[in-house]
C-alpha cells in the first residue's frame, strides 16, 4: 500500500479535506492516507513548506506528499509533480517543495519534476478554484497506482524554489529569525546547532527579553520561566514553562532572534 500524506491550509470546518480523500480512494482504494495538517495559515506557502520539510523525513521511501497551499489557483501558476529523492511531491509550483528539494540536493539525491499537462490523469471537469480536488488528488492517486512520473506531464526543468533566510553572523554571535509558533506557543527559529560552530550559547534575545543559557527539556525550569532549548527537529526553540512563550514574548514569524555565543578558545578541550 502506498502512503499519501495530505497537507493543506483548508482548515477543519469545511468538507474540502474529505473530498480530497474521496477522490484519492476512488482511484487508488488501497492507498494509505495520512493527514499531516490542514491548519497551515491561509495562503502561507512558506509555513506549508516548513511543515512539509519537518514531516517528510519520517515517512518511508515511495511516500507521496500531496500539498495544497495554493493562493495562485486558477492563474498561470503551474501544477507539478516531482520525484524528490526516494519520495514524491504533488501540488502547485509555488515553492511548497523548496525545502524538500534543497535537502535532497545537499545530500546528492536526484530530483525530477514534471508539469501536469496530461488531462487524462485529472478529473473530467476542472474547477478554476479547486485544483486540489480536480488535478492534484487524482494525480497523486495515479502515482500510487504505479503510473510513471513521465506519463503525468512534460519535463519541468525550473520549478519555483523560494529563498529562506539563513542565520547571519554578528560580532557577538548570530542573528536568526522566528519561523513558526506551534499550538503550545513555543517559538521556533531557523537556528540549528551547527550554526554555533562549536561555540556555547550564552543567551538569546528576542525583542526586549533575554534568556540565559539552555535547558534540555520544557520542564527544566520553574513554571513561568522563559527557557531556550533545541526542538525535536534540532532548531532553537524559546518557550515559557507551562505557559505560552509566543504570547509572553509577543513573537511573530519573521521577528529577529539574536544569539550570543561563547567561542571555544584555540586548544581548549570540549
């Protein structure tokens, strides 16, 4: 059974997600469908790309990731499917697959994309406003049934890849940014352990707040304390113990985060 994941900004109020599942199962009744999330902020392609990149490594080879965060639906925006390393992507060509492609390229995995222009693999009637149902879901289902990528469309040599900010060195350490806020109010950033280059994080500043040092987990501090730690996918996370760090800090995606680093002296033992 092929696994098909679903990631959208459709929310939970309407029937749109259920319709995607129905279309897939009508074509590929043996498919195993996994919902990643349908709570991506509306039209926020970057948050969709980050969520997809966070989830994809935990799925087996052959998984098909169907992602629909599609503010350009019905315009000249191209529909695409791609093989990205050992997995597949189906969705709009608007940068949703950027971080999957970048990760594959870093480790030398092959990527191949096609423009979905073979209408025989779409639904018969195509709406201008619901390509998730009419194009992407049936294409994902046909992939699951064994249709070759090259049968689904023409080569697409230039899929859109977005630019994501990287932490920048400063005189005292690094400046990164807030990338997302989870449902607990934890503040995720684009700073990873490798960015410290062997140094020790002394303190973190976001806005007017400063957090000294790091802890290992959310409970390593008294209730109400602000703490810094590495998240489960190894990104710097700012949190309030038993509280909502984002509300406490007034944090929003894009906000600057300054990290002050104690550099290891030459010859000093680790």
